[in-house]
């Protein structure tokens, strides 16, 4: 045994025999660190659940408020002698109707409830409709003057249907007694307890758009939509690939978090169908931990199931660029991303480092949207969408990443510049106002074509996404 | 093992802490296809390596001018003090310490070490030789081995 080996053996024996207890604080630190991470995870879960709960409660509360109090977004309409023949519809709240008083220059009209008012300044008061019980009959004692207590007499009005401004509506013909009563109330400053009617051609917001010049709900014609989505993306595996992946310790691939965003325009083409198109930026890709690598000329190649990644040699011996070692990889090696050789039993891995391959596409979709369910609902409507898209490769980048940082290392080889895929989604729109809706939309995208030119690689990326956005109706 | 990968007790505690946190977090990745102790050992080695990489960017390794031939010393009958020996390893410059530990104690080859540490095999061998030289000097100075002068050829 040489002296070299004696020295090595001396220290090896000492290392094996040497025992030292860790500092008590070390255990406390470990406990603290692990506890902190668990707390952070728990905090994320709880805060996410709370956010969803708050959203649900908010929507629920909004729905209830709208259902029971009719507190809807209001539309202000000027009421002047110039447009004294203006006709508008809606169910105003009593407090809204306080605005309709003698001499008032504008009136506030709630969207959610319907009322028909024929307005010329002196006559608007007379012909305004008073909210009466749903049976359509206003008891005589309700016509009692609030100040004098006097009960007015007169005939109950009938409710014939008629066509006004080209829109079918139901008018209530006021009796003389009602007219006198309204006038008395108005002059006493009590506002107009309008009598309701039942318009028969209201849209989903309860507003007869055609009767309100310049104000339409617009869900019948054009709309623009923008959304952004958090997504999970990966690819389908062919049978042989799945088998290989299951057996090989090198095929440690996984999907990754991704996103997409889009701008669209849509137009109604039939009663409940809309055609939608626009542009989407969608990011696909995958993560890989153990890979093959080799050197070729001045390029360094990594191989994953999605294709080879060509990277530029890094001259610096920098731990942040661990695949740059040109001294080691002169032939294909199974390596770990920290540049260490894969051990014989494959059990060593560096879970901190991962190669991320990202494929960004600009997609031009053509989508058919089907309105589902009760579209007359004032708050929420539901849609199903399906379509195809043509994709243009806009970004092809590979990164080496850990939990905190990532380093650009190169590009995946042999990607097609174009792709063709399909989209399916189902979502809901929450109608914030007459023209603006918030949209929530789970969706699935899938590339029909393999995005790799390599005939041995069948790489069909897919993406599950949950998008939120806004829709503006013209 | 954290002690001989570290340059100080505090550093050893840090490696110990990082290693155990990672073990607790990644224990699900242990497939049972090898001894658990070996798997844990590799985790600790990885933690030490990561620490070495961070430190190696700012640590300058002194050049060794005085080399000791393999034949210039022999062991003495001194009582081997394990703690002192671990202290000698800890006093090595980080690069020499890492190469020595990986080669002499963990049993990696120079080829493997070159991959792990992103250095050439020649550098690995050189660092090992220098680490041995320093350690042998410390052994001599502390009476663990007796220096024996050999006439030059």
C-alpha cells in the first residue's frame, strides 16, 4: 500500500469512525424551516379557498340583491321637452322614480325591472305606470292620498297590448282617477308611484333596448373579448413512449405551468350562436430532469422526447451554467443537470434543476360559441365553445431552472413553424352592466399536428386552462 | 460527514440542516431501490456540492509551491485523533477539500469528480495531490507521522 493510499485510508477510517452530534439549534432550524414551508403551503390553499369563497359570495349576493330589490345598474336619461316623446322601459325602483318629478330634467331608470313610460313633460306624469300588485289590480285603498287619506275612485285600467316604436309592449291605460292621483302625488312632492306594466319583449337585462335610443344591451350583435388564462401544459404520449417513460429513469418528464391570453371579436350569427375569432398567445412546453447530452462542434446538445435542444457552449466554469462543461461530454452521457454523472442505480437526482422547453404560438382561432340555458337571466349566462386554430411559432426557448432562477440555454431543434389545433371550452359570463360582462372560462387546447418535424417524435402539446376576461357588447 | 465537507462547525450545521430539509421534502422520491443511507448520503453530498459551488466563486485557492514526495514520510505510532484529522480536512481550501472527500472518502473516480465539479480530470488529480500534500504536512507537524528525509536521486 502506497503512502498515498495510507493517507487516504487514514482519513477515510477517521471519517467513518468520527461522530459528532449536530447542534441542538440545527434540529430547531430544520423544524422551523419545514414548518414554515408547510405553513406557506397551507396559507396558499386557504387563501385560494377564501378567494373563491369571496367570489362566490359576491356573485351570490349580487344575484340576490338584483332578484329581490331590483338594484341594477341604472341608466340616466335626459328628460327634456326636446325628447318629451321619449319612450323607455324598465322596472324602476321606487327610489329611482323619485327622480321623476315635476320639472325634473332627467330620470333614473333601473335596468333590471321593466316599466313602460310614455313621456311628454306634462303627460309623462299622467301616463307613467304605477307599480301595482302583480295581479295587475290596484286596490282602491292604495289610491288613497297619502296626505289627505282620501280614497280616489275610478275604474281599474285594462292592460291591452300594443305596438309602440316598432316594439311590442303592454300598455296600461290609466283611469281618470289614477291620473288625478298621480298628479296630486307629484304636486305634493311625493314622486310618482308608477304603475307597472309587463313588457313582453325585454332582453336578458330586462330592458327593451330598441326603445332606448343609443342604449342597447348589444348581446345580439358584435362583441369584443379579452382574456388571460393560467394553464397546465404537457403533451400526449404515444404508447411506445409511455412504455419507455414508465421504464426509463431518464424519461423523467412532466408538464408545466403555462398561460395564454387572447383578444377576440364575436358576432351573433343565429339565435344562440356566435362566431368568434381573434388572436391568442399560448405557451406550451414541458419540464425534464434527466436527459441525454452530447457535444458536437461548438454546440452542446440535450435530448428529450420533445427533440434535441441545441445550446451554445458556455466557456465559463460557472455553476449557474452546469451543462457547459466541454471537458466532460465528448460523447453521449446520461447526466444530471448539475453536470454530475448519473449513478449506476439511477437513484441520484437533482430535483432542484430542470430543463424547461417552451413553445410559444400565436394562434388564429375560429370558434363557434353556443349560448346555453336561460339567456334572459339578468346576471349570468353560460356558453360552450368549440373551434380550430392555426398556430404560428413565435417563441422557442429552453431554460435551465430551479425554484428561484432560470437560465436561457438554447432552442429546441426541428420545430414546425406552423401548427393546427382545436379548442373546447365552457364558461360563464357575469353581466356587470348593460354592455360589460366578466367571463370565466375553463378551456382545453390540443395540437392536431406534431409540432416537431422529426418523424420519430410525435409531439402533440395540449393545455388545460382556466381563463378570466371581459366582454364588451356593442 | 457534514463536518469533513465543511470548513467550520457553522458550515457543517448548515449542510446538515439543508440536507435534512431536502430529505424530508424529497423522501417520496426514494424508490427503495438502494440503501436508504446511501440515498441520504448523496443528498448530503449534493448539499455540500451546492455550497461549494456558491463559495468557489469567491474563494481563491492558494498555489502550492512546496510539494512533498510520497516517499518523504512514514507513519508514526501516534494515537490517531479522529477529531483532529477531521479538523485537518476542514482546514483545506474548499476545492481541495471537495476533491479529497469525493475521491478518498466517497470513492468517486476522477472522471466522476470532473463531471460533478465541472473541472477536468487533470485538475481533479492535481487538486487531490495538493490536498494530500497539505494533509501530510499537517500530519507531520502534529506528530501523526514522522518526516523521513530521502536523498534525492
